[in-house]
C-alpha cells in the first residue's frame, strides 16, 4: 500500500505528502529570524524569547507536524508542574555557550516513518523533576574544549527513572484526514501528574504586509461545539479539529489565543492584542486566567489534558483533524473501528514496506536501518527564506538596520526558498547544507526516488542556484564552497531509477545542463592561476588544515589544495560519465564527454606532474599534500589527512564495449591516447580475460601510487580505526604536525573526538574522527578500483598483517567496521552511545539509536550534532545487505 500511495502522489492523484514532519525543531536563533545589525543570530532571538515571538519565516514545536507550506501546525506542549516554563520546544545551548558550540540538550528519538508519512512515530523523554535549564548552561560554560560536554543525562534528572516517555504517533486515514495519538508512560517509582497539551496554530503570515505567502486574510480557529474546532484559511481551506475524551471520559478544555508577539514582555511596549503567543505558558504555569481568550476564538488553540498516572502505567490521548473535503464520519471519529483500525493498518503497511526496502534479515541490523530511515524522513522541514525581503524588511514592519546590506548573504538577492527540504537535522542544523543533502539522497533513493530526484533538481533551479552557477552552501554563508558532490548524487540517484535501458533519462539531462554551469563556476572562480590546481576554500572539512581555509591567507598567499583539485577531477569524471550515458540516446553529448575527458586528464597531470614538476604528489612519502604559495615561493604542507585521500575518489572505468558504440567519442579518445603520450601515460589500460578488449581507467593515482596511499589508509597506526577511516592520521597523536608562520607556531594534533580548537567555530572536527560521508566514498571507490584491477591488485588488511585481499573485500571489511558503531556488542553496548549504561541495560533505552554528525575514532562514540541522521543515514546502504555480526 505504501508503494501505491507513492505512485498516487507521484501522479498527483492524491496528495499524500501534504502533511508531514515538516515542522522545525528550532526556529529561534536562526539566521532567518535575525534582524540585528551585527548578524548575532543567537543573541537576537534566544530560547527564552521564543515562546513570546511570532516568527517571521517558519515555526517550531515539539513532536510536531505541519502541511508542506507550514500554514497549519500541530505539536505537543507539556508541563510537569515544576518547570519554570511550559515545554513547547526543544532546548539547547547557543553557539557562544558551552564548550562545543550549539548543542541540543534533550532526549528524543525518531522511531518510524513511511515516505508518505502515512505512519510516523517519535519518542520524547521528559523529566518529572524541574528541567535543569540554568544548570546546563552554567556547567557547560565552565568546561573547556578538552572537557566532555555536560549532557541532560549527566544532571541526574533521569535517576530512579523519574521521567515520562512521551510518544507521538500519526496515521493518515486519507491524505488530509490525520489521526494523532499521544501516549504518556510514567517510568518513575511514584504516581505523577503531567499536563498534556496538543497545540494547533496558524503560522503568522498576516502581520508583515508581504505578498508572497499567497494569502492576505487572517485565518481563524473557532470552537464549533464541545471538543470540536472549525479552522478557516484562505488557501488551505476549511479544516476540522476534534479532540477525544480523556481516559476518565471528560472532554478537555480548549485554550484560545493569537499567534502574535508579546511586545510588552520583550520590548516594554503595548500589545495590540491581550492574547499573545505565550498565553498557554502564562495560563498554565503562571496561573494568569485572563491570558487566554474566553470567547473561544483565535489563531492558536491548546487542548488541555491532565494525566495522573501510576508508576509503570500509561495513558493515551487522541485528536484528529481533516479537511472538509475528506470528512470522515464524525460520530465515530475515535471508535476502535475508525481510529485503532487505521493505526493498526498503517503500522502493518509500514512493516511490509520496510520488509522490502531492507532485505537484511538480521533483527538488530534491520532495527538500526529502520531508525536511520525514520530519522532521515523526520528531518524533512519546511524551509522559508527570501533574501530580498529579508534584507529590505517587510512593508508593515520597521526597516532592518542598514548594516545588513553589507553583511551576510547580500550577494544572494535572487534566492527564494519556500520548500520542504531534507535537513542535516532540525535542531543543530535547521537549515539545508547542500553537500549534506547530496548524500541524503542516496538512502532516500531506496525508499522515495521521486523525493530524491526533486531535491537534487531543486538546488539547480534558478531561484536556488546563483546566476553565476554556484549552488547555495548553507544559511550562515550561502557563498561558502562545499565539495562538488551534487553531480555524483545525481548520477547515483539516476541509476536508482531503474535497470539500464529504463532509467529516467530526462531527469539526468535536466540536471546535466545546470551542472555544466556549476562546473564552469568552479573553473572560473577556483583556479586562480589557470594551472588546473584548485583552491576551493574550506570545502566542508572545517578545521582539517593548518590554516582556516574559509579565510584569506596572510601576505596574499593561496593554497593549491589536494582535495580542492581532486574534487574537481571527481566532478570531471562524473560529468564525463553522465555525458556518456546521455550520448547513448543523443550523440550530441559525445562532444561534452570529450571535453570532460580532456579536462580530467589535464587536472590529473597537474596533480601528479605539473608538466614535469612535482604537482601535489610527494614521491618521497607516497601521499598527496596541499601546497601554500607566496609569489614564487612554494611550501608543501606535509600533513596526512583526509585531504590527501580525496584524490582516490576520481575513478572511472571506461569499458571498451561501451565507448566503442559512441563512435565520435571513441575516435577522439583513441587519437588523444596516440598523440598525447605525455598525458596518456597516466591512464591505465587493462586487457580483458579474452585478451581482445581493453578497458581504460581514469584515475588520479597510478596503480603504484594507489598502493602507496592504501598502505597509509589501511594502517591502524595511521588512518584505519576499529570503526572506519579516520579523518587525520593517528601519528599526530604522539608527534603533532608543527610549522612556523610569521614566527607563530601552527600546530595540528590528532583529536579523535570533539574539536580541541576554535578554528572554524569549533563545533565540528576533522582532525581525527570518523565521518560517514567520506567513508562512504572510500568504500565505493575501492569497489570501482577492484572492478578494474581485479586479482591483479591485492593489499594487506590491515597494513603489515600479511592478510592479503582484493579491494572489494577491503571495502566489505570497512563496511563491517562502520556498521559496528551502531550495533550492540555482547554486553548490549552500542559504541555510538559511549559508556552510557542506560543505553546498554535499561529496557526503555537500549533499543534507541542516535545517528550523530561524526564519531570518535577510537571508541566509536557519537560526537557533534546528536540527531544529524542526514548523511549518517548512509549506514543503511551497508545494513541493507547482511553484514556478519561479531
């Protein structure tokens, strides 16, 4: 049935994706809501103000859902009777607070979702004692970069299991008839009481005077009768919301207010309505009975349930909403036949869908893959950001400071974002990062190929891509440079559209045209001397280098980057492969294939020889290094890091049987090989077993160079960790890399976990940890090299072990190590959870998995953003096939 729903949505027969988990988990503290003069977004709208401010560009909530334009939102508010504020949204540290930047301080888990969100499930753990807001800030502020983060679990609020498990489930009867079930379980030793408030509200689109929202009239929510609301919106239409009775048989009270800013609280000026966004906090926590509108109307409504639950027991609360066009029988809205049957059916269909999507039959591995997919799907978010309006301000609001016209994103006035987008996560990164998103689409392609294609096309559209061809990077700086992996993702998703001969050729062609613009932008902007040696900037690898690569080098120097140049070679071979694929249908593309072939060879030559020079290959060490140039002076930065492994990624096998069919390309390639011996020597040829065909390998390293780099890659004293490939060689643990620049010591040390430097913000770390995205590329390219070299190339795994194997087997061994991060050992301990005993022993915690931003290279512990399922969901590609358990 889920496949049928996807097909109905694809052909626009039914709008199954209209409602989903598109509500952000943090709108406060974002760049979009920042109207300051200095761009200090964290300070402009902190968490303490969030409950009182009507957001301009989005909404946030706890365990929530919304429609794809974020017009009508539903989330959950909670109060344990002790907290100083109503729990309406997730809390965490801001960027300037704590020892490792922004960090959510909550315990929540995505448990399930189908691609159409016909069934969704999420869990939140809410302490029964007062939530330690101040303690978390104060203790983290005391800690330095070398100290561990102070987490919610460390405060003792979960001791004796004194907390609530709050589970939100959503099931769709029809595309816009959504059933909502909230279950609160008392895990503590004593009876406890909890306020449970499902909150329904309209995003404020009426106060700004803007024209792009598609509606000008203020929507309304009114009580129709006991337990029933009628909601009216200019473009969404008429929606009915019904609340079920509580377990005692009583209908809950409705609390009404407006989704308007409390100017009195924040700015000490008069409110134009006494009913403000923070009314439910004031009513429930502060006891202000006049905070809510007793005339039973507004734009924000809370359904106020009370749950008094004995230890070990639970209570369930149910609400339902539907568009009038899909109205069910309201007399039996919550009957077992109407409500429970729908949930049971959708859960069964979700199981059936993932039975096919995850062929692996190992229960533990399937469970991890299922939660990875859930996190990926729950991290879809409505993202709204129109730079022109953000810079100049709204007609009905005070003009923003003039300084913003010289500040952040001022060159991106064309950017018009109003879409559901796959986020790295919806708290630490409630904004897209384009190179992250490219990786997200690989696991997405296995469960929702249409979403994967649409997302990749979206970033190539004219209201996203800059007129100069650059793809927007991320909200804090759209002009920053991320690795050019978009074309690679396009090719991967294209191959997932079907077997050869029936793939979506039109999708590939549409992407290719725009990717040519992006390639040209790279060539024109990032090769300053026209020598095919590129300096792309920080390239997403944050603090990996000796210098902050996001900033200009002193004295007018510039880097010739091994990774920047290799990424362009990678871009080249992907574009070549796409052009060859298109040329099989239209010979016109053969000319483009020849262009990318020659460009790749030029970059390959620059990397290795530079017309007789050293290039970026160091023959003495057998590794690729960056070079820093000041005029005619060049210094090699002999630092072994992921930077020197990226050159391995450029690997394309041209099978003679394939290219011979493309007569124009084949003829020009043969001419090149025969007449440009100076460059052709770098290209490897492999005669097939029959001896009458030759395949070509386009790769930066020769076979000999590849073997030398692999000796480092697979050395446990260098890059090979028990959990994958480190981002920096472990040799720098005892012997840090040191150089002197303007009498200042520049030092790089091996840091296997969190960052020990403030370079590039300090909350991500590329000086040692395991990153799933780069490990995925390594595993993939080893298989491509194996396809070409076969039995002729074997290496020791690990280096020096005498255990010789083909590269395909090496890739499998690395896959095993990567999956080990998430799987329980014989003691029930999952490395990703570190030494936390609850995750190993407690039955209410042990099956929960978090997919972090990156992982400690020595013990596998999760680091950075704790819910960045995004590219960490790549692990499902390893788990979909059976990985032997240890």
